[in-house]
């Protein structure tokens, strides 16, 4: 391949913004101090950089800087939030409520807690990928410790009604955790307006570096308990997450968060327009294509489509010569079989196996969208020409697909 394909897998990761990289570089070489070294200038300089990054991340969430705990990423934050909050309630509350379509980090953490004796209610989703707020309300009991619902789904992009969920949990004194790794900055989000107590965030989903994230921990809910630390050893981050801080990563995270806070809304409108142009072109041109997930509310960069009567693996293989896309979550890519998210929505397995997730981002252009649309149309038509099932369908004969 003479040049790299077009990149449309921004839900898996994003490129580091050049402004973010510029902010980080000095902290690899000349400003390399350890922020825990409080007695000399190098350490104090690093600590100041960390606190600046903390304030920038807090600003994006509408939080206080002291409510931000730095981690290695959203997966660690999810585990600290769920396991930590559950363990803080030992002897009082032993029930957790979450959704079948949550990110693997949440699903696996809740599954592990279930094996350890916690009771987990797994909320179902409808054909659009959305939960019923009434079903969630019915699931809550006096024994419920934590409710965990993500902001935007990493596969289908749908956005749950967090405000309604937060109103329910606040009224019942239940800890509300949200994995906001996808869509933060593009979608309206305020910890106070949504009554969220714990929020997981990752820098690399917002044009920051990989290997750094944060957990927002609300200070004003002491009756619900502070999460129990999952990584002891040094007392860093107010004892909630020990380990030498990734100073360059935190600096980059902070800059990425500030850029998202300042530019995210305008960027979301542009990306959403490009996403809709791609969707309309494909749906208008190709027969037997299904949109997976509610059209609205949705992450502005997300388009998940299933293409009928084609081999999904072959489609993805040929597409990747032109555009980097995926068939689902990067964290589930090693698993064989259809997406558990699409399965939970009731998408038939053949359609699920032929799904493609397009993730548009900051550097996606109108020209790239046209190129990708042309490639999808040409490849789908070519694959169908070789398909006996498509030939049978085209001739008007019944086909079980």
C-alpha cells in the first residue's frame, strides 16, 4: 500500500492533536520532574503542570479540580468506580444496575462483582439501543449501591437519557457512574446538571495521548461513600490511585480537554453534517442497508450500518484498503461472533456480521467522505454480484437472510 487509508475509526482512538503534542514535548525532556518530589524546583514544576491539567479536565466536566483522579485510562477508571463504589458499600448495599450494551470494561467489571456475590441487574435495550427509564426505575431498590450507564455507546453511538437517570439516583441516594469516554465534548455534559457521581474519561478518545485517563469523584456525596482504592502503594491522588503520575500524558490530556471545551460544539456540528451526508448517500444508493441504533440522539461522528447479502468479513477486508473502519468495539475485536451490542438490540446474526462502524473525527473532510462512499458502493455491488443469495433475491425468489 503506497499510502495510508483514510481514517474513520475515531471511536477506537484519535490522533494526537498537534497542539496537544506541542504542550507535551517539554515534559519528556527539559521539564521531567516527578510531581511527588515537593522539595525542589523540578518536582514543583511538574506538580504545577499536573494541577493545570487537572483543572482543564475538570472544566470539561463542569467539576472541581480536586474531584479529578488521574488514571491510566477509562478502563481503569471504570474498575475504580465500580469495584471501588461497590466495596465502599459492603455490608449495606449489594445491588448494581447496568446495561447489557455497556463498554466491555463495565460489563466485565460487573460480571466479576457478580461472581463475588454482588447482585447485578442487566437492563435490556430496545431495537434502537435505548433503555427504558421506567424499567430502570423499577430495578432500583433500597439495596442498590451503584447505577452505571454510559454517555454514548462506543459501537452504535446512541445517547442515553442521563438527566432522567441522574434524577432517579439522586432521589434514592444511589451512586451514579457514567462512562463518558465516547462523545465527551461533542455532547452536552455537566456533572451537576446530570447528577452524576462518578465519571470515567480517556484522553485518547479526544485527541490526547494513550495511557492516561481520569475518574471524576463527586465530593458532595459522602453518604454514598468514596470509592475504595484499587491500586495501593504510595498514596498518590488522595489515596485513590497510587503510582507515579504520567506528567506528559496529563499535560496532553489537559490540553485536549481544553480544546474540546472550546471547540467541541462547533466541531460536533461539522462532523455530524459529514456523517449525515455519508449515511444519506449510502442509504439512497445501496439496497438492503440498515442503520443500527437510534438516529437521534447519537454521537455526531458515529455511523453503524449493516449491509445485507454480503460477507461481512470480506467487506471489511476490502474496505480497509481504502478506509480504516471496524465492525465494532476495539476492545472486543479479538472475540469471534456477532457484536454483543447488536445482539442485545435483536439484530439478526447475518445482519450483525455484516455491520460496519464508521467513526468520523476532527480531521475528516468532505472529500474523504465522498471517497469512502464511492468505495463502499463499489465494493458492496461487486460482492453482491458474486453472491448466489443476491442473485436469487434479484430474480424475485424468496431468500432467507
